[in-house]
DNA sequence: GTAGGTGCAAAGAGTTTGCATACGC
DNA sequence: GCGTATGCAAACTCTTTGCACCTAC
């Protein structure tokens, strides 16, 4: 695990405990949004003794310290989590494998302003997700 | 309740029972996304005898028959529901009163194509929500 | 009259909390 | 060493299911 990732905890005032580093590592390595239970299952493979309630508590503290963002998606009834990115980003989400591609540009500034004017609505932020098939899953679909 | 709304049930093959008409009416009258429990609380005021499990079953059947869309939002951990609209629409959601304004135009077609080309990602649909303050809540905020 | 819908109660998931022990700083 | 974090078990909340009765067609 990178030093940068390890130091992130200290810099927000959280002790570097074994379970926290583990959760951080799992979120960092994964290219999917993950539920508390997804993370727990992966964590259990590395550290048999970790408890699900610890995972919940860690996620809660990470969200509070803004290390992690909670995400709700069309295809899942559960709250999911992702490591926070430095920059504003949108998502391409594969309906088949659930992989998430981050898109670091945003076409919405002018539309946002237009909405604000038309409805007298003051936009604070927005959420944009595209659902579809990633390159690999398109290939799989064509093959079958 | 409008005849159109009442006939909607029959036209998708659902009997017009009292609890179904009630749920339909509540969803129709409300300008917010609602959870199963939100709907149950409102329904209870009209019909004391309605049961929460009935509300869950009704919502399940409405989603299956595509009368209702399930929605997940940034500010709520629960699955919410809205009556389906005839046309593709996006949402302006007030962070204060949770009112939902429907926007029937969409700036994303060209961006969608661009994303598809750039990442070899075949977009099937997308979800766009703006979060902010509606006209009334801006006024309230300025007054306080 | 019959198939399907409903209310109630109980079961099942998912999430949170209390408490004694363990660990990072 | 102190204060916080953890694991475990129990509590709590949300959602689903089984069953007997009821109702729309």
C-alpha cells in the first residue's frame, strides 16, 4: 500500500489500525462501488478476525472525514462506497460487470445555469451516471 | 382521482382494489419521491386498516408493471418511488424541502456519444440529478 | 365462483449499539 | 498509560413471506 494512502488516515486524525488500512486498501484496489458487506467479505479473506460492525464503523468515520463517498445507484438497493477523488467526476457504470469508469470532464455547467434561470433553482451540485456496457462486456455479449 | 389514473391499473392487468387506488393517488398527489413507509403513513390516515406489507407488495407490482419507478438518491438511504412519466425526464431536487421538479429536456445526447467513442462504452441510459435549493427555500434561507 | 389481493404475525436481512478487551500513539 | 478502536452478541429497523380470509371481476 502506498505511503500516501497510509498517511491519509493520520492527516485527517484517524489512527492507522489494521482494519482501517485493510478497508482503505480494498477500496483502493477495487474498480467497483462496494457495499459494507462486499468490503467485509474481501476483508475476511485477509484477516479472519475482522468484524462486520467494525467495517460499518470504519465506513462511517471515513465518510465523516471525507475519505470516502457514499453512493446510491439504480441497480442496487444498498448504499455503496467509493474512495473520494480529488476532482469532480462522473461515472460510466457497466450494467453487466458493474465496473466503474471515472470521467473527469463535465458537460453540465451551461445546462446547470440554464436550469437555475428557468426554474429559479439554485444548483449546489449534481450527479450524473451513464449505464451501459463496457468494452469487455460488449465483446462477451457479441461472442455468446 | 382521474379516470385516466384509475384505468391505468386495469390496462396493465391489475385489479382496482382500494389499497392500490390509494397508493396511486398518494404518489400522484405528492411532489416528492416517497419511501414505502412514507406512503404507508399517508395511506394510514385515509384507511386505518391498510398494512405495510400490502404497500410493499403494491409497490413491487407497480414497478413490475412499470407504473412506478424506483429511485435512489444521494440524501436518502432508502429506495424511493415515483409515478412513471411518459417522457424521459431529469430532476431538480431541493436539498431543503425535498421537492422534485421535473425537467423535460436533456443536454446529454452529444456527450453520451462522445463518452461512448472515447471509452468504447455503449451507453444504454443515464441518470441526472441536480441538487440545490428551490425558489421557496431560497427565500426562506434569505429571510432567516 | 374463482383467482388474486389483503391483513396479520412471524421470519429474514441489513445495520446499529453496549460492553469488555486490545492496540496505536 | 490513555483514549480510542475492535470483536462479539444482542438489539433494532426495514423488508419479505406464510397463511387464512376477503373482494374485484
